[in-house]
C-alpha cells in the first residue's frame, strides 16, 4: 500500500509538471525494475546461480538461466506463488536463442498506470483490468518462431471487451500489435504474443448506442415469463387429456416443454450471476446442457414424425432409445467439454455462458447446427409426403401429425435464428441485436403453446370429448338414481347405418393425436 501511494505521488508530481509525453510515475517504475533485472542477470552469470526469486507485497520478480536442456517454461509452477493470478508459458521452440529469462508480476499497477492506448479512434476510456506482467529474454528477436502465451488474471472485473495489450515504450501508451486474445473467462484472459515487454489486459467499454437496459430486461422477463406460462399450460392440458391423446409424440412434447421451462428458469435466475466463479460456471454448464437437451428433443420429435409419415406400418415404439439419448447425449457432451477445458471458458465477465474463444462454443454450436440441418431435411421429406397423401390411412396420419409439423416449421427457423443472433449479441453487443435476441429467445415456449394448444384441432376435440364424457357420467349417475328399483333397462334399436356411423365417430375420436407407434 505504501509503495502504491509512493508511485501515485510520483505520477501526480509528473502531472503537475505537465509532462507532454504523459510518462507516469508507474511507467518509470517499469523502467527501473527492468534495469534491476539486468543487474540480477549479470550477477547470476558471475555466481553460477540457476534462478533467483524476489517477492514483496506488490511485486514478484523471477530470473532464471536457460540451457539447451530447458523444456517449456511455466511460471509460476504448480502450487507456487498462489497469490499470483497470472501465469506465462514459453514453449521450448521460443528458447533456442536465449540464455536468461525473467518475469515480473505487478499486482497493483492497474489503478495507477496510464490506460491510454494507441489507435483509440472511438475515444472510449479503457482501463487496465489485470495484473501487469513483464517478460524479458536475451536474443529473442532472432527467433523467427518466437511466441509466448500469457494468462492474465483480473484484479478488477468490470463489463467490457478484453484486449491484449503491451506497453509501448516509444509512444508511452498501450498497444495491441503482435498480440491476440485466445480465451476469456470471468476471472482471466489468455493472450498469445510474438514479442516481449510489459503485458496487461485493457477493458474497452461496450459501445451500446440507444440501448435501454431497463426496457431490455423488461422484455426478457416478460417474454420468458409468458413463454413459461404457456409451456406450463401445455404440460397441464396434455397431461389432463392423456387418455384421449396418448402417443409417443405427446411424451416427447411434454419432455420438450419441461426442458424449455428449465432453460427459462435458469436463464432468468442466473445468466448474469458473474460475481461468483463457481456459481457462474455451474449456471453456464447447466444452460449448455438444457439447451442441448432442447435441440436433441427436437431431433427426436423430427424423427418420430418422419417415421410416422414415411413408414406408416412401423408400430414399434422408439421412446426406449430416443429419450435416454435426448437427455444423456448432452450430459456426455458437457462432461467431456468441462473435462477437456478444465472448466475454463464456462462463464465470462458479462454472462454465465460458454466462451466464444478457444473453440469451446463449438461443443454447443456444432451439435445444434447438425440437429437443425437434419430436422430440416426430415421436415422437407415429411411435407412432401403429406401433400402426396391419397389413401384414407395416409390422410388420417396427416391429420395426426399436422400440429407437430406446424410446430417444427416454426421452431426450427426460430431457434436457429435465435442462436445466430445470440452469438452476435455476445460478440458485437449491437443495440438492435440485443432487442431481437431478447424477443426471439422468449418466443420459443409461446410458439409451442400456440401450435400445440391454440391451433391444435385434436386437442380441442379431446377437450370436447372429455367434457362430453363428464357430462354423460353426471347424467348417467342422476338417471340411475332416478330409475325405479324394479324397472328393467330399455334397449335402443339402431339401424345398421347408425351403428356404422357411431363406430366411425368413435374410431375418429380414438385416433385423435395418436401416432402409429405402439406404446407397449
């Protein structure tokens, strides 16, 4: 703390003197420490020391000698200097021309070192978000294959776009030349650079023009809540009318509705809980899992409808393998992804969602894109077959699958466009993208309710049949109690035509919403 105040006072004195180059006191410290490292390196050569580490409250300095047997350099090593949030990796290919290596980790320069950066055309005020890490080596410039990977830990976590920067001693400002961002999480960012100097992460505030955060949150809350309500009504209605509409497709619909309800609940309750790493990682993993379950259930519904229409005489139920796959495959994908990445990339400074850097996002986008393409192919085949239906049995099958086909026609483009927009939303933070994403994300459950409830004639017929049965049961009970104990039931004579008409009506009602699969 005392050093911080001293450096800050130097900076204030320089500002009072009106230094035209804006060379702050903290920047002078970088130069002084750099010269100190040179002195230590020379003394190590004279004393045959292999390495030396100097540790203070606000700084950690490490110098080591290299030889031909030196493998990759990692600093700090595992279980060393656990108070340091940053780390570096130098591959062996970058060490071939060098004999000494040094690094300095500054823990508290972020608030006092100038955050001016080269080429700031938008005039936005960036700020240093990470520890400042200095790395030096001799003769690294002669190595054409030189590269270094730095994971820079945040000392302050604020919303914005992370950028990998180095301190340009010529312009006395931060520059991005030769450095690229390879991964970013809630608590650190990883950079790859082709040169050495002082490195840090600068956060550029998101440029959000004409964005009303209150309105945006209101759209998300109202839209998701309406969709959740519609999905709950869908589940309640189809459960209550199960005996009149039982089929494999209805079971898939109930699973899809429950998965979407879970996704909305997790999205509303935790997508912005970035303050706790464990909680944010858990929420990001749960969201990835539930959204993948939604896509796999849509694939299962597409397969079910396609088999029902294209293979009319197939009667064996497919739920025994489709449901375990729909809920199990996403768990395998998420588990493997978390194991490979060691949970890095689950959550960032803005959202509890998987990172777009490092390839982790493809563990979600890849399966989702494949499922959408497969379902589109199945949908084309189903629609073509339905329009070519000629026989009575084919027309009956067409009527039973219309609601599912209608829903797929709406949901596939909606969900596909939602996640394309979602990637733009996280990447670009454009105003119109945020509003469109909020609306599209909240429409999925509502569309299921509209297609499977409001526009579904089979469900309306089932409701009428249930009401008629309850009414008949009520009158039957009353009439039974009113019949004299000694009276005999009267028979009703029906003509053959009336009997056939009645039987056909019963068969039609019994077929409401039924698929050709056998639940047994």
